[in-house]
C-alpha cells in the first residue's frame, strides 16, 4: 500500500474488482451509493460476473438488487431491512444468520473474508487519518482482512473516534463523494408506546448502563429518564434520544466500570442533528461489533439494562424477533449477545418491550411461536417482558407461572384464548401456579 493518498474517480476505482470476488461495503447510513452504482454499471456492461456483495444493513439505495443484474451480483446481508426483504425472501439474495458481534469474527476467520472492502470515511486530517464516522460495525475487520481497500471520502461524514480512526495508508484507492449521509428523523409516539416506555423506565435504576436501538419506543423510553442520574450507554447503536439526556447530564457514563465517561457504540443512525452532535465529540467512543457486542465485555459494567423488541413471544418465554413464520423480516442482530451480557452484569436486567397486539389486532403473546419462526432468544435467558399492560418477570418461574405472568400483560381481548391454550398445555398445574 502507498503512504500517499491515491485518489481516483469511482469508475476507475472499481476497476480493481474482478469476477468471482466477495466485496464488502460499509452499511447502515454510510452505504456508498455512487461507487456502488459504478460497480453496478460494470456488471451491466458484462465486464464482471459472479460478484458477491456483502454488508451488514443498508437504509439507502440498493442497486445490486436490480433484477437486471441478478445473475451478476449476489447480495448477502447480516440484517434484512425493508429495502432488501423481498429480494431475500424470493431467493435472489441471502440473509446470513449470524449474531452481529460474531460477524466480525467470521470475517477474520476467512468465512466472510472479502477480496475488496469499500467503506465511506471522513476527509483526512493533517496527520493523514480518516474516520469511519457513523459506521464502524464490521468495517473495521473488513479493512483489516481485505486484499484491496477503497475509501470513499465524504465531507458530510461526521468524525468519530476509537476504532473509527484509520490512516490513509490502509487504503489502496480513495474516491471523493459529496452525497448527503442518509438520515432518519424521529417519529411521534402513540399512547401505547408512551405507556410501554413508562413501564420500561420503572425498571431502570440510577447508575444503569443502557443498550437501546432505534425507533419511537427507544426514544420514548429515554424521554422517561429525565429525572434519573448517572446513566451510561454501551450499545451496538443509538439514535437521537440520547442528546437531551447527555445535555442535561443524566447520561454521563461515570458509573461504568469500563470506558468510563464514554458513550460506546458501533454504528449510529438518526437525524442530521444527531450527526452534528457526534461530530468530533470525544465523549463518543466508536468500537467494532466484536467489542461492543461481546457478552463478557458488556457484563463488566454494572446494572446493564438491555432493551430489545420482539415480533412474538410464546407462553414459555421464547422470543422470535426476526421472522414472520418462515419469512425473514429482519435479523438476529446483537439481541442475544446483549441479553447474555445484561444477565451476567451485576444488577443487570434484560427487558423485552413490545405492544400487546399488532396493528391488525393480533396478539404478540402467543400460545406457540408461528410455524417456521426463528427463536432469537431462548426462554432460559428471559427475564422481563413489558407491554402497555404492565411488566412480566419470568426469572426463576415455572413454565406455568410464566404463562400466567405473560397472560396478565397480554391484551384483554386475547387473555381468555391464551388461558385456554395454557390450560390445554399445562392442565391443572396452570390453574394452581402460585407465581
């Protein structure tokens, strides 16, 4: 590799990619669309074939999923978002069923090792260092292992620290791209989400270290923590909801045992205000997913509270958070990794928060998971389940007592049916369960 930046136009840069290669792209909000389109054009021109495109998740355009190039590019993702869900479930793309933290290990072991890595970065500083900005995730490992590395320099990319900092000598080619970074504005919460958030907040103690995701509910939970003290963040990702709590001093990360004083994350998605907030902010420590999602590392902090979502939970506590029957909806992500980390943290709590029913009125607490559904978190690792109707503590309970606790927080319209299912399964033991 050269020590001086080697800038090339995108169309020239992608010439280093050959047929049969595995190409890793940075994902989430930092998918480099322009250079992806340049590679797509090479495919259309029949200059390359049998190229595997790999990334974690992408919230923007997905040119490689165009049916015109289905025989040329095969897309493989670690998380199935709405923009690729149809492609994956029709068999034109692939979902890699692997926990997010372990995905970096798969790259290093050679299983998912790319020939070429293409990542979006901030402009170099005076010392020749760029930043992976909003998306360290699996990119750190991909840069380390790839034979060829292309950096897409975007002046709109926030500069963050930790594993995000990479010297330009690590790149074979640099391209320039001024495309705005994908942003997501926070939505408004309904009454159901607000009640779930309040119920979750009641379980969170001062001095806790939080893991939350993106969306209305995580932001609503954070809004309910205005009067808490000394909260910390160790998560795979975060969004806008942290900003008011940081500015108020509620989130100060001072009670953490490791990375004290730092918000630790691996990728960030949110509004342009959030991107401005994290830019050049030394309180934000970006680490690769092999670190953020390692249960042993997570558990080093006290009072870890991991808050995750579910598509459905059965009466014994099994969680499906990624499929609708056999249809892949999202991915396992880092859910179980954070559940295990919280369970092994001193005073930690693993919480599953969800509405009691879907938008169509179907109960999310079910007698048994749908046929073909994934088990994202097994029942033996379950602790708290929260709906708008309250909190069910499953820890240390018999299956019969778990069923009772879950039925108590199910939607009233579905409780009778769930009780019948529980009786059919457990018999009189269900009726007389004491806890």
